[in-house]
């Protein structure tokens, strides 16, 4: 595992020292994982919103089958 250093104020360190039964490394790892997960979800949500914003509704008589057929015929 990689090492990661942080600075905390003396008051916080005292409080952490008073709770020696807690695994602070694991608590911090979980918090970092959670933050990464939250940011990833936010980015996914933004992508979905952007997709919805730029999405265009096809004309009423539009046939994707015809468009695909046309492109395939032009290709060969």
C-alpha cells in the first residue's frame, strides 16, 4: 500500500488519541473511497443531464432502418 500524509491541528489529534480503539487509517480510506464514489456519481449525473439537454427528437416520419440501409449501400 502507498503512504499518504496529512496535517491535522493539535486539537483534532488529541481527540483522535483519546479514541485509540478506532482504526483511523481505515476510517480515512473509507472516507476517500466514499468521496471518489460521490464525485463519480456526480460526473455521471452531469453527463446524463448534458445528454438529455443536447438530445434531439427525431422527426415524426423518421426511420432509422432506412438511414442505416442507405449508409450500408453507400459503403459497398
